[in-house]
């Protein structure tokens, strides 16, 4: 990225001199004379208290999604640019893997990764892997756009408590240059434990489960520093419109003891953040990645205007239909556990079939596959469109007397399962052809049924 020299806050005036050549961060890069004829020497770095938010002109609406390449996130529970999300989950549910995938594939300019109280080998793995991985747009190593703040579990608790403030301040520094920044905090539970330890040593009155009574307000102050804002200063790239904006998208991992979401940090974070990605231990044990539970997660941000304009005018309607099928599946599974699958009608069993296709062929993704590791939003939409079209035609076919066994053995279901492996440059056209193929095959089934009846 282009690292711009930032004028310290509160200084304005006319640039009287600009240095050139090789400079260190302590050398003067420019000289500014203010309206009182006072000379200010601008260096390549300046100081800022990390617990204070950096100012901006105005806070803008969260109207554009942050494309992460993960279908379950981009389709069902999107995170806007400038939004805040939390990832709660017990040990081994994949919080760190998801955050590393977000750092690699998300549509941002800069990533700030804070290892707050986690194991040292995880930070060492990130440090070793990022130089080997390339950014999908520019082709440069990912380490070139990443800031790593390592504060492992064997370091002092006071430094751990300050580490996420350092991370969000560095994120604001790059936001003020006009970049889209993602900050990943792994994890805020360890930060809360450090806050509890510092509070106890200060002999403050404890609150719930020993945490300080001001835990919720500290979390709110932290998450409030995310956002999409109009930055101070003027853009050097456009003289006609010197205003520019930047964003900070904040994703915090939460490690509740035993995966219990009633933990104070989880509950306080849930009330503050607008996006909640609940990790499920059962899904992670079945090697379902990302292990985000689609019935417990939510996103409170409305991005329908952007998706309907940029992707398809029925985008939100398709997504809501998919959520309805997944919700209906959880209800039918309770009936199956009580009285067995034979008690269901063919229409209800078809819902179980479609929901299984949604889970295994759409929501499940590979973190290491060359094509499936990142899925563009348009491809995700067309994959969902194909599956829901099959559902619509299958329901009509069942009402026409076609057996469910014939639907389950249809050849095109194998091609539906391989949609995720299609390269993006020919995926959309291939899936549009697949919809026509489904219609043709169901027409043949109908003809065979009519001949058998005759």
C-alpha cells in the first residue's frame, strides 16, 4: 500500500518545505507554518494515546458488505464494511482458522491481527504462513498488508489488556489514510481475563464472575471504534472532491469456558456487535468448515439495497428462502428423532434432502482448496439459486406423483455437488446451464410417469 505521511491532529497551515530522499521515522519529512506563523516539523510518525479514539469528520452508513469469500458469512450473516462481529466458540471449534481465512481472503486493504493471550505457536504459525501466501488481487505476499501484534499467554497481563487498544489505534491510523482495514482480536476473552486480573490487583469491587463492573462499558468503547467514516484532511488524488472515507471492520473471537454462551464477555459482546457467528462443536467434530451454526447466528445489518443493485434483484428473497428451509429442517429433525423418518411425507423428506444439499454443497467449504477457499459473492448467489430451483421443481414433481427415490438418484445432483469446484470465470454460465438441465431432466421424469400411467 501507499503509506501516506499523516499530519498530527490539531496542526493546519501551509506546507513550506517537503524533504526527499531516505528518511527515518525521526527525521523531518515536511515543514508546516500555521496561521500564527508557528513552524511545525512533521515526521514520518507521531504519537497518539491508544485508549482514545482518533477523530473523524462524520460517521457514514454501513451499506456495503465486506466480502470474505465464505459463503455462510456472505450469504446468510454478512458483515458490512465498518461493522463489528464476534465469533464465540469453545476450544477446537475453529476460531483461529476462520480468523486466518478472513485475514487472507477479505476485501480489505490492511489487516491488523492481535494475538491477545493466545498460544505462542499460533502466532508463530501466522508469522510463518503469511509471507508464503499471496494476496489474490495484487499478488504480493500477505505479510506486506498485515500488522501482527503478538501478546501471548506468557506475557504480562497489563500488556495484554493494552494490546487490543494498540491494535485498534493502528487500524484507525490506516483508516485515516483512506483505507479499508480489518482488525482481528484473538481473543477478547483473554483480554477480559487480563482486565479482571488488573482490576483485582487494584482492589476494585468485582462484578459478575469476578469481572470488573465496567466490563460491558469497556467492551462497548472498544467496538464503537469500528465504523465507516469520512476522514479528516483532504485527498491528494482529487482536487475537485478532496473528501475521502475509510473503514474499520472489527472481528473479535470469544472463548467462553466450555462453550457456554452465557459467559459475561459473550453476552456483553452480543449486545454490542451487530453480527454474531456462533461456532458449533458438533459441526467442527464432523469437519464442517466454517463451523458456524446457522440457527444460532444472526446479522442485524440490512444490506439489501446494495445486494439487490449489485448482484441480483431477488438476492434477499433467495437468502430468506434458504434460511426458511434450514429452519424447517431443524423442526423436522426433532420429529424424526421422536417417531422416525417414516412418519414424514415425501414433501417433508424432500425438505430434508434439500437442506442436506445446502449444508454439504453450499455452506461447507474447504480452507485449503485452490478454488473453494474463496468464493465470490456472485458465484455464491448462483449456487444457492440452483439448489433452490431444484427444490421448487422437486416439490412440484412430488405433487405430480414422481417418487422421491427417483429424485434422490438424479444424475444432475452430482453436478450440483461439484459446483463449488468450478472456477469463477466459467461458474456462472455453467450454473445457468445447470438450471436448464434440471428442467429438462424433470420433464423426462414427467414423461416417463405419464407413459407408466397409460
